[in-house]
C-alpha cells in the first residue's frame, strides 16, 4: 500500500518535472521565434472545395454526384450517405509536384514526409507594397530584406508569399485579372531572380502563394515554375493567406496533399499553420530544437 502510494507520488513528481521542462522549452521558443503575436492556435490555409472553386482552365471543374443519402438501406432502412467527386489535380488550394514542370522531378507520392510535416513556415508579407497592383513582381531584394529583418532560413522551410490577393479568391475576374479570359491573366507573381535566390537555398523545400500561380499572371513561359521545380521544390497555389495574425516566422506547417500514387503531378492540399506551442505543450519534437 505504502509502496504503491510512494510510487504514485514519484510518478506525479517526474511528470510535473517533464511538464515544467516542456513548458520552459515552449516559453523559450515563444520568446526567440514568435515575439509578439496573436497566433495561438492552428489555422487552415486552404479554401473549401466546391462548385465555385478556382480552376485554371474553366472548362474542367470540380464535380460531385450524389450516390445516395437517406434512410434506404435494408434490412432496417438505416441512414447512409455517399458522393462521388472528380476534379483536376491543380484545383483550389493545391500542390504542384516538381514533376509538373520538371520531367525528372518527383511526383506527389515522392515528396518525403519530412518536407511536408512540421516544416517551418516563413511568411513574406508584401501586401502593403503590392497595394492591389496586379503588375507587382516579388524581387530578390524583397527576400534579402526579409532575411536581414528576420534572420537566415536555416531549418527545413516553406516560403509563403503573401501578395494580399486572397480576399479576391471567390471573384474570378478580380482574382485572375479584370476582363479575365483564357489568354489575359493578370495577377502578381515571383521574379526570375527571386526564384533563383530561393532555389539556391537547400533548406527551402516548398514555396506557396496566395495567387493562382507562382509566375506572374501574364506569363506564357512559366519560368518560375521551371526554376523552382528544377530544384525539386514543391509549389503551393491559391493559399488562403488573408490571416492577419500569421507571424513572419516561428510557426510550423503541416502540408497534406492527397496521396495520388503513382501518377500525381499535383493534388488538392490541406495546409495547417500552427504555433510551436499550444497551451504550454510543445507539438513536435522539431519544435524543441
Ligand atoms: C473551353 O471551352 C471553350 C468552348 O468549348 C473553348 O472555346 C475553349 O478553347 C476551351 N478552353 C480551354 C482552355 O480548353
Ligand atoms: C479570406 O478570403 C476568403 C476568400 O475571399 C474568404 O472566404 C475568407 O473569409 C477570408 N478570411 C479572412 C480571415 O478574412
Ligand atoms: C468582381 O470583381 C470585378 C473586377 O474587380 C468587379 O467589377 C465585380 O464587381 C466583382 N464582383 C463581385 C460580385 O463583387
Ligand atoms: C491581433 O488581432 C487583432 C484582431 O483580432 C488585430 O486587430 C491585431 O492587429 C492583432 N495583433 C497582432 C500583433 O497581430
């Protein structure tokens, strides 16, 4: 009896110590990585998928067929519901596998889990410089200024470029370009030198934008796609970055594309941004580095 009780007391003591250590790690992380922020719980950076979902080619859209929904299943007429959907791989918030523009690049199923799960989020917010101007191009100096302000990118990271375009998402002509037609797209993108700067950093495994493409809207040669996928970097497009409390860095991303194997050139993706610590508990071993 006494032995059991002291074992219990010991256990609680050890547990408390562990929790204190974790808590301290969390406080350190909070101080060093996310100085002052409202960002205290996970947020979804993906749009919902429905009939209005943004597609590159408006002729091929999301489709849903209702198979069954009702109290119809014998012998007791129980409830059962099921749909069938179809959609292009590169629809809504989606991932481009390197193979999309690089014949030697990996497909969706080839992307290693540690490039998708608990990678560091880097938020390059140029909204105030874009001012809604679709001709804006993110240049190398914007990225250099970011690293001068917030530090080098030294852990496995995904760069999220925020052009302030996300609020337009459900209005196709505002999002793709006024007077939008198949050959008249108009929205901000990444410059060729900026793409080269990104491709030179081996720690950057993915690049996301809150526009339909990493290339500027009017591009027909898709140079930025070629440079980034040429470096085996995956791309995230139509990312919902109109989240005012996403800090410049010091948060983690979980990037989960559908595992379309073996042919996936891209896939719809769920992207979750999360602080390293929630309620004093560290979420991932990586967060304790
Ligand atoms: C979409 O369909 C229209 C009408 O059939 C056609 O003229 C147009 O070329 C198609 N666009 C693409 C990108 O396939
Ligand atoms: C972000 O933009 C999308 C698309 O316009 C909108 O549905 C959503 O409510 C916006 N979210 C926030 C937090 O403003
Ligand atoms: C969509 O955007 C266009 C172009 O910016 C604008 O003229 C139109 O009023 C918008 N539509 C809605 C429903 O807000
Ligand atoms: C915190 O959130 C509020 C609204 O929810 C916003 O007005 C404020 O700017 C945010 N502060 C920071 C530091 O992001």
